[in-house]
């Protein structure tokens, strides 16, 4: 399963 | 990381530091809404659940810690510090902020990118952040007198979200597949809530008169 991109914004 | 986002984060950091500075040095929280500060502490607590699970960068982790510690310390100062708490005007700060929490949570259950606990809490924090300033804006309208630090605090808070909108536009055009409607719409709503404050802030700055919000 494609891991969704981590939340890189604050 | 682009310049808009960095500027946004720095402006957000400045807003929190201005507030902490005000409360710590003059030992007063006059004009500050405790309700808004509690909502912000909740926003950070529910948004940074991945603090220890997803490591993005030192910057990211450091900023999350600073925002968490500062927002909870501000709430602590206003509620428990023996001198500061006396200047808290609870009769004026009467916005029923719990009425904001529940709708945001229900909306996060319905409109989210993925139905997982982490994602729903993250979405909830976005919706809550959009409306968290309301108790503070209501309090400013009521008390009419806006001291400089409070005015600067609200101004910086609005500026940070406006810079984030530029960041989203920049990322949309430079990063393929960078589409986050939920973030964009709640961020836009949040910024629009500041619009009239900005208008009066600039008017007072331009005419060099004390900042007054119409009743």
C-alpha cells in the first residue's frame, strides 16, 4: 500500500 | 521548504513569543482570551500526535515542541499564575468555545482524507485552528481597547496563515500531486476571519491612531 506522505507542514 | 512557509512559521513563532513576552514581563493577560489560548493548545495537541512517530526534520520536531510548550504555558499562566490570573477578565471572555469544538470534530469525522484516528485528529485540528481566533476577536470587539502587544499578536497570527496560503500556491505549482483541499479551504476561512481585523489594524497604523474596532 502506498504510504501517504507524512504531514511535513506545522 | 519554501520562503513563504519559513516566513509563515517564523511569524507564527513570533506571535506566540510576543504573547509569552507580554504575559511574562508585565505579568498581565489583559485583553487576551483564555478561550482562544485553550483552543490553540488543543489544536497543537491534536495536530502533533505524530511528534514521536514520524520524524520529518529537526526543524519540524523542534517547532512542534516549541508550539506545544508555549501554548500550554500560556494557558497555565492565565489560569494558575497567582498574579497573571488576576488580570484575566472572565466576565468579558464569554465565547462558548466548546460550541466550536464539537462541530469541528463532527466535521472532521465526515470530511477527511482518510478515516483513521490520526487523520481525523489532524483534520479536526485544522478546522479548530480556523475558528480558534473567534473568542479573541469577540473579546477585542468588547473591550474596545487593544493594547499594542495584543494587536501585534493577532496581526502576526493572521499574517502567518496568509503566508501559508502563498506557500500552498507555491507548492501547488512546483510539486506534482500536491493537492490538499481540506487544508487549503480551512486555511482560507481562517485568514478571511482576520480580514476585517487587518483592515482596522492598517487603518490605525496608517492614520497613526489607536486601534479601535467598531462595536
